[in-house]
């Protein structure tokens, strides 16, 4: 087991910076998800930790030891790829045991460790089957087995569920988290899928163009996004933004959006000029005829347990998640109530969250 720490890690390909000034610590036994859209530098970060790519600058520590210039094979890290190649001419048992064979581990020990790994992954019953006939989920379990059997200090996984169909993915998300609860191996898991990250990770690093925009627990990232980018990337539908112009002052506890005065968590910014956005999650909006924040029903999407209702306001389209037994007419005018203690404020120029009592708590909590 091990702690991974990266400090000011940077990777440049020619003049293009794929990863910029990344710093974070994955504590012993923790599961970190590196989350972001295609091309944001997730794989590059992982490859540097694995030792498959040399950083342009910055440091990588494994259990406090500087491994920045150590070869991959000297790092005791297991890397699970999206398209993990199994040896088609070997059965499951030999595929899982292969890394031990190449390390010269005695046969009896190899056998015991392969069987223990298979039990962990609940694939004992297929140990003597050929891998060529296996379904996607089982192939991925075998691939994981090959990583686990080595008992590495930590696991790096690059979209390991990317090729599975939706049903298998859901099963594997659950299984991977269960497995992590059992073996507590320090893990860095790369994904572009917010649901995977939220469901599995202890901590999430949200990446954007090579930069880590926010690092925190899934709860922190969801409820106190550090930027409009994070607020928009996380949540489905994402956070709504109601833009308005105000000279927002320190101590403000209400803002004027169109005709409505909206109570917000106390603002801790000295002064804010220019365009500001009020951020509200769909589940923090209620319909209330008395509200002066008004809009016209644009449409609704029925989801069974609830529905997503789109409302066109003067500040743009707003999506509300409300109970599915409410009915609306398209074009009908409604009033919107926003849950004041949950609202975030953002500077539209920098895109950063404006400090407020909501965010103050986060730092101390
Ligand atoms: N060897 C390389 N040479 C030049 N550019 C590279 C190289 N490897 C990666 N890049 C570029 O660096 C950026 C980050 O790539 P990376 O593979 O880390 O992204 P990613 O977040 O893993 O994306 P995806 O979700 O598509 O896998 C991309 O713009 C990519 O084109
Ligand atoms: Mg990638």
C-alpha cells in the first residue's frame, strides 16, 4: 500500500502543455478519480505516475520516495488499460498468473495467489476456461486479476470500463468499488464519466485543458463547485446559471436577478464588478406562483421518480427537477423559488466561484 504525491507536474509536447502545474496527494488506500473531457490530460498524468512518460518538470513521490526518474518497472505500480490485451492462447488461470511467472515466483505460491485473486473477483469458476470465449465483463475481471495478483503498491486505471456496454459498466462500477473496499489499494482511476467518478471515488480531481480545476470529495465537488466549468461538468442536468449585472459587495445576502430579489449565502468578496452568475442545481428549484422570478414552461422530461422541467426565463433556460406528479402546460407562466442556502455565485469573466458563507464552511469542514 502506498501514498502517491505529485508536485507541480507539467508535461509539454513541443509548445503544447498537455498537463500544467498539477499537484495532489492520493493517501494510502484512497481511490482518486481523474475526471475530465477528452484531451484534458488524464492519460498523460497517469502515464507520468506510471513512469511511461517523463514529466517536463515537477516531482512524483511514491510513499515519500522521489520516483520521478525511476523506470516504470521499478515503481511497483499496476496499470490497467482500457483495451487490456489478454493472451488468447492461455486460459484464465495462466493469464492471471503470467506476471508472477515472469517474476519467477514459485509455482505453488503462484497457484495460491491466482486462486485468492479469483476469489476476490468472484471468477473462481472460470479459472480453467479459455479467455477467447469470455464476455466483456469477465475479460475485464481477468485483466484486473492480472493487476491484483502482483500485489502492487497502487493501481492506475485508464478508463478500464470504456469498452463495456452500459449494463456491464454499471455492474463493474459496483464491483470495482466493492473490490476497493476489500483490498484498500491506493488507486488513480481515469474517466470522462462523471457517474463513474461520483459512484466510486473518495476524491475527484476535475481536469480542464491540462489544469486541475478542483480537487475534493464527490460531495464537495457537487455542492461547492470551484468554477462554472466544474458546476457545468458535474450533475445531469448540470447546474443552472442565471446571469445578472451587479456591483456585488462584501456582506451581500441578496442579489437582484431581473425583477426578483434572491437571498444568497453571505458574499465574502470585497467587490465584484461586471457580470455575475447565480448557480442553482435543478433539484434546488421549486415552483411558486408568488415568486417574482418568472418564466414560461418550455418542456418536460419524465424520469419516473421525478421530472426535469425546462423553463425559459429572461436570464436564459432553467431546468428544474420536480416531483413527477406535477403537470404543466407548454407556454404556461410560472414563478421559481430557489433554495437560498444552496446557491453559488460565479464571476463570469474568470469563471471562478465568488467566496460566500457556503464556500467558507467548505474550507473549515
Ligand atoms: N505523445 C504525444 N505527442 C503530442 N501530443 C500528445 C501526446 N500525447 C498526448 N498528447 C496530447 O495531449 C493532450 C492530452 O492527451 P491525453 O491523452 O492525456 O488526454 P485524455 O484526457 O486522456 O483524453 P481522452 O479522454 O481522449 O483519453 C491531447 O491534446 C493530446 O493530443
Ligand atoms: Mg485518455
